[in-house]
């Protein structure tokens, strides 16, 4: 297990192998960092059932604006989409950890070692500097289907952003967010590419039926979500 690793309590980003002057993701100062051992002592990961095969994973207490991860128990093996920031040895084994994008890689390096998991991300995100301390066993370039889970590259918010579909759920992380009750595109990305990715996603979803949307900090009814998405999220960049 890596000896030096810190977790930002503002955003949940894990800094592996060094102690930076500020969080490389959110810019928080070092007094906002915990060692991974302190984080594991103060926080744990809880699962909330979404469907009979899908469980939402969150650090408790919450680690800043850390996003949710999701466990999918397929007939073939257990997958995680994205990864909790807190390292919790009590979690059941996941054989594959696959990412929507590179912004929140969580403690995937530690879970990879603990579980012997295969870690995947789109190759267009794998080379980003935020990923330099993380290992990806299978960066992918093409859309794929494995164990009933579909991966669709849409780009936009990040070059390699990938949406996942399967087991009655759409896994969309933070591609679209809610500001109050209003759906918006994630403003931290190029506007034109983000809007184009949204149009690609609409084509992928056309004619498909799901029960739930699993997002960065919400789970909601797919029909309600789709109605707002088809109406058109706004892009309100900062």
C-alpha cells in the first residue's frame, strides 16, 4: 500500500506519493488535507441500493463535493463506475473499476491493489496530469459492451468523457447538474464540445428505456430526467 497519500476534504481528490502546496484539483491549502490513514479512520463508504443490481457508494461523512460512485453486480462480475475517495477495506470486491472521466479518480490506486481490479478510462483522459500517479490497466478508445454494461464515449466536459448504460440505469456522473430545479450542463469544460456531447447522448438514448439516472450527487427517475434533458439543459459557464 502506498505510504504517502493525501485526501482533500474540500473536493475528495487523492494526491498520491507527494504532499503538494495545494490541491491540484480544487486549489485547497494543505490544512484541508488528511493522510489516507486519517481519512480511513474518520470516514467510511456506505452503499445505498438503487436497483437489485446497482448500489450508490458515498463517503460518510461526505468528503466535500466528492461525487458518488456506483457498484453494478453483473452476472459476470462486479463493476464500479467511478470510485470513492475514501479507502474502506470493508467494501466487497470489485473486479473492474471504470471511469466516466478523469476529474475524480478517488482511491482507485488503493482499491486496485486491494482487489486486484482492472482499472479503465478513455485514452483521451488517461494522459491528463491529474492522472499521472494513477495506473490504468485498460485505457479504451472505442465504445464497448461488457457483462451487460455499455460504455459510450461522448466527450465534451472532458475529451474522454464516457457515459454508461445498463441494468435499467444511465450513469452520467456530472455531465449535467442541477442548479436548484434547473438542469444545466457542467460549466467546467468547453461550451461547444459539451453541447455537442449532449447531442450525441440524445442520439444514444433515443428509443431506450431505463428506470433510473445515476448522477454525481443524485439518483432520479429516468423519465423525469429525460424530459428535462430533451428540453435542453442550459450552459452557464463561469
